[in-house]
C-alpha cells in the first residue's frame, strides 16, 4: 500500500471517496465517510421512522411521508434537531406556519404527543 500523493489529495472528495492524508488512508484502502441521507420523524405521526431525503424536501413533505399527523398534537411546535448527533441544534417550528421549511439530510423531527390532562 502506498499513501495518496498530496498532488491528488482533495480535502473534500477524490473520485467520490473522502480521504484524509493524516490517517492511514491509502489509494487501495481510502477512508469512506457515510453521510446520513435520511430524515427521521418521531412522535404524533402515523408511521414513525426514517425516510429518504430528497433535495427540496420540506417539513410538510416529511410529515406527509410519515402518514401525516395522527390525532391531536401536544403543541403547535415541531422539534427539529439538526447537526452532529452528539450536539445537535434544537429548532422549534410552528406546525401551521413552517410547513415550507426546507429540511437537510440527517434532520430529526419530533411532533409532540398530547400530554394527559
């Protein structure tokens, strides 16, 4: 195995494969970075789960893919977690006014369930 020469190394992608010259990556065994290309929907929806992300996907699109709202929700806000799993940013979105909010791959939505009276 030979290390990748600096002349062909790119900090982003080399032939669709992410590489890092400070690691043990070689031309024969490059590092691969897996990007989560899904959106996850939890809470008061008919079908909780992961859904394939599509460019241009919105909050409403993701909720529709999950079968729509299932019964009364606990609040008018949806929680959107975005960013690294160990320290995501929490964004509160209003269900009635944020339906066109663009989503990103890896986003996690939670539609709050109505709490018991």
